[in-house]
C-alpha cells in the first residue's frame, strides 16, 4: 500500500497552506518542520554542523504546533541556519522539547514570516495524525 | 454559504451583508466592489472572513472590505474594522504579521526617457546595493540601546543618523512615529530578529520600482504632489521585517489565553484579541507601534540607499537633480482615530489590513503643502501593469473610516501560479515590454502579473465609491524584488 505523502502544499490565495501527516503526534511535528524547511530551501542537507535545543509551550496541541514552527523560524532567521534533523524528546498538550540539527543556510528560496492560527487543525484518525497549517509568506 | 444573492446592493459600488445573515454578527458587512470583483471575491474564503470580523466585540458601524479583497488569515486582506475603545478589542490578526507593511513614493526632477536607456544598469546597481535581508542580514547592526531608541522614534531615528531630512518626516504618515510605542513591550526575540534587518527589503511582494508617470488625471493635485507627466519616480514597498513578524506572533500566541480570560468567543483563532484598555491590549498596542516605527525607519533607510545609488549613477550625466519623498503610507496597522458613529464623534481603533488611510482636504494630519489637496494615497499594482497615485477624500471619513484600497490584490495562490509560470519566463516577458526585473526566480514566479487582480478595476471602484480620487498612473520601468 502506498503511504500518502508526509506533507503537501494546498492552495491559498496569498499565503502558504500545508497539509501534514504523521503516524504519531511527534512524527507529525517533525513532518511539519520538514515541510516548512522544504519550502524555504532546495538546499540538500549536508552533514549537520549545529545542534540546537528547543523548548516551546502552548495552551493546546494546535498552539504548540504554531509555537514549534515559529521557534524554528526564529532560530533560522537569527542564526542564519536551516534544519533537517528533528528529534522530539517530549510532547505533551502544553510543552514540547526537541533537538534540531542543521547548518548554515545559503540564499533562501522563500521567506516565511510566521506560522498562523488560520485554518489550523490537528486531528487524529485511523491512519495517524493530520494537520493543516497556513504560513504567512 | 455566501452567494451573490446574500448581498444587498446599497450603492453603485457598495454591497452589504445584513447583520441578520449570521447570528453572531454585531454589525453588517460591506464590500466596496464592482459586480465582477464581488464575484471574484466569492472565489475564496475572503467574504466569510469579513463576516467573522463583524463578530468582534465593540465593532462599530460596518465591517468593511476594499475592492482588492482576498483571503488572508483572520480578516481578509483589504479589511477595515473599527472598534470602540470602551468595549472594543485590539486584534493583532486584524493588523497582520507584517506590521506597517507600506509604501512610499519618491519624485524626481528627471524625465523617465532620460534614464530609460540606463534602466538595466540602474536595476542591477540597486539590486546589488540594497540588501534583501533574506537568509542573511543587512549591513546595519543595532545595539540594544539603538534598537530601543529606534522603536520609540521611528523615521526620526534614521534622519538623526543622516538618512534623509526633516521634510521626509512631514511627508510620512504619523510623521513616521507612533507615540504609543514602548520598547519594553517588544520582546527580546523580536528585537533579536530585527537587529540586522534595518535597511533591508524583505521578500514576497516587497519591491523597489523605478517608474514613469504615464498619465495625469488631476493636474492641480498632481502639481501639489510634485508630479508631472513623463516623470521618473521611485516606489519603495516594505515593512517591519522579522521584528514585526515576531511581535505579531508573540501577541497572537499570548492572547490565546486572554480570550479565555475575557470570555471572548472567536470564529477564527487568528482573530485573537483583547479589550483595548486591558493590560494585554495596551501591551500589544505599544509593541505594534514600536514595530510600525521600525518599518518607517526601514523605509526611510531603504529610500536613502536608493537615492544614493541613483545620484551616484545619474549625477555624472545629468548634474544635480531632485529626489524627494512625496509620501509614505502604512497599509497594515491599527490606529486610534476619531470618527462619527451614530451621529456623534467617537474615538475608535481602526484596524487596516491591506487598506490605506484616505484623508481629504483640510486635515491637520497632513503637511501644509498637501492640506488644500488631500492626502496622497499610494496604490502599487503588479510588476507588469503599473500603480496609481490617488488623493484622499472627505467622503471616505463617513463611508469607510477614512480608508481605501492598498493594491491590486491577489487572485491566484502562489502554489497555483508557480505551476503555471516560471520566474525566468516572467522576467523575459516583462523585458519584452521594456520592464527590467531583478529578483530570485521563485519570487518572480509567485509575483507574476497573472497572480493579481486588475488594478485598474480596483482603483475604478474606489474612485466611483468616493473613497479616493485618481491623480496619476505610473508604469514600471525597472523592478527590484527581494
């Protein structure tokens, strides 16, 4: 059986809408990060040169997903890095701890301003988890 | 589901959805549009988003949308919504992530024909000398103290450091400085993001454009603005960069718990808000104003950078020439203004997200040179078609909380347009029309002219609706994108 893709782009007039899938919630969060960086650069990830610790909080799993993506955007922009390795250490309804690995970014293809709460969904189904998130570009 | 029959046509270009359409609407929703533009608006979720803004606490008179309406997140792009201060809310989503994204127009004393043969060189020089700031910083790095100072003072900070003149401040909305700004309300993360972004263009629909005044519709007002047919002019379109994005993100996150605290029911989480006079509301206002000031300082520095490049390349050939700021406007912002509600003056907070302030003649907010004419309204179009200069009207005060459109408005998603065009082809087809474009290929594809509505029809609506009047049309000669 062919598994559906981990992420895909949806139509949205002015911004970037993504559909993310994951067998588990941590995998969903990892795929969301991969999806976002896939939009930002075609750069092939080399050997990771840096590791960064990430901790974000939220009031529910949806806000946690937005906080996770936005923390990665913050790090990417301020450190001038892109990330390709994501390890989730703990994920509850209100807190996520992770380590991300990556390296210096070359010129980015796309500047993402932020992940938004618009049309934000995180749902569990028989095949695993699915999320939609709109990124402001 | 909204269809054409949901609307009541109240005027030639004004369509209303009555409050009774949906139980939680507090006021009617109105769209300024022609019939074709209204039908186009029904092609995405923008009208539903407009209806959602009519549900916000304290909203007064109408939730409005301009003819360049398209789907955003929270309110539609092109949305204008005003809340009473007493029982209304402030919503970061109704301002947007690019706080004070806006545009400025610079006039020159040169004719476009004089510089046309040099356009490729001019565009290349600006592209290489004005940093986009995408993936790397600019060349101005701010200390913490400088950042705090800049967040308070906006354009004045830049002028004090040799970027431009006092006259530039008078020709900027709010004189380039919102007094509500407090650096302490802007997070450490936002300041860190903005540290080396001053004087950078950004990406997406940000651009610098060299254009020609192709047509003048009102010679008197054009003269007051210093515009003449065949003139070389320069547009700079940019915003508050990562600092503004972070401010919006910070407050959209932190206000998620405020809506529970204040028992506010939201149709869309991106419309998260807090009562205007709450601590949370006042903190956001102070941070938003700081980010707005950063954007004004940014456009001030960008403009001066472009001016320096043009002088350096053109002065040897043409000698001394004028390059002066016509005006600078914001189109993502929230401002406390006085408007008439139920026949009485009332202070309200007007949220404009993809909409421009439009003040008529006689307003004290305007510099003396423009007081008789009205406020310049700057409406950039897409790369291939052109832009407009309009003038504000007194009528806009009652019709739209002194607001008008901001641009052409998108019709096609970035995803869809990238499937149809390639950046290289966009560049080539524009060059065939005599328009030189420099920018990253993917960005050029996403900003292809086909992705945008027809600016002529958008401007036609605001002119017929009395929100702003046509003064001049400008066509692009050279475009630089981040």
